[in-house]
């Protein structure tokens, strides 16, 4: 929280606030004070699984280096959605729930509070940052929505930092050079992840990045940070064109 407060300190366009709590831990959101319709709008989140620390660290390192240069954009950033799990290096929350399977439910108060913040928002791009113990390199989910697709070029940029997962099947999905492009429907799986909610209701483009948990923390953080920088660059170019 101290690091995120340092990121927003002295800025009038973005602020940090507490929107809820989970087992005594404050839930933070960093967001624009006022949305400007003609400016890029971006959603970022990390830490919904507590055993995926590189996502949380990559997001704050990217923000420390870059967010000040982009504070005129419209932002909604959730720095850590499962702080109880993060401190304990546990995937689930204190109730044993995988929070990333409850975004079609009204049973989890912290997700209800998060969704209330998102009402009425529309994002040009949404990114959820993750890690995977089975991964053999980074891989990226791109929900098939707005064209032209960005997945191939985003993955190519990441290969300067880490190799893509070479598998042709990842979690049962066809993959190529680390990219999984999916078309999703509400009945595709029981218990919707965050990315489903974003795609169905809030985002023009939705990405989920996975880095391999068995790699060094520093290397994984570099990939997370590089992905965010590459996505922002693509969005800048798209807005200009």
C-alpha cells in the first residue's frame, strides 16, 4: 500500500481508495478521479490467486516506472484482489474459495464491491495478471473480440525476455507460440473467471497473462512488466490510428 500511495502521491487525476476488506485486509483500487471519454480506458488486476506473487510485483513495478507518464488516461487498477492469500502463498481465500470462479455469483462480498465500482465503465483493454506452476514459459489468453487481434504481436515482444510455452495444448486449449485465443460463451464453464465478466460486460479486448511459477521471481516480474508496457504501446498506436 505504501508503494501504491507513492505512485499516486501529488497527482490530481488518479487516487487510491479502499473499497472493501477481506479477513481484515484492505482491498485497494487505484483509479482515475474523472473519466474522459476521448482518452484510453484500461483495467488492470493482479493477485486474485495468492500463490502468484510475480503478478502483484510486476504490476506495481510497472506502475512505479510508467503510470505517472499516463495519468491522463482512464484507469481502474486492482493491485491485489486476494491479500490474505498472497501473504500466505495460498491460491484461495480464507474461506477456501478460488475467487476467480465467482464472477457470475453474488455470494462473495468483495467481488460484489468490486463489480459495483465497475458499473457503467467501458475499457479499451483489460488485463488480468496470473502465474502457472505447470507452465513451461509464458502464455497468453486473448478473448476473441475486437479486431485486429493483438495476441501474436504481444507474445512476440515478450520472447525477448522469456520463451513462450511450447505446448500445443495448454489446460485443454489449443495454443500456438504461447497464445490461446478463445471464443467464450456464458455456459462455457461453471463459475466465471474475472476475464469472462470483463469480456461480457466491460472490455473491448481482454487478456490474461500467465508466467511460469518455477522461473525466478525477478524473471517472471520482468515478463509481467514488459507485457503491460507492450499492451500500452499497442493501445497508444490504436488510438492514434
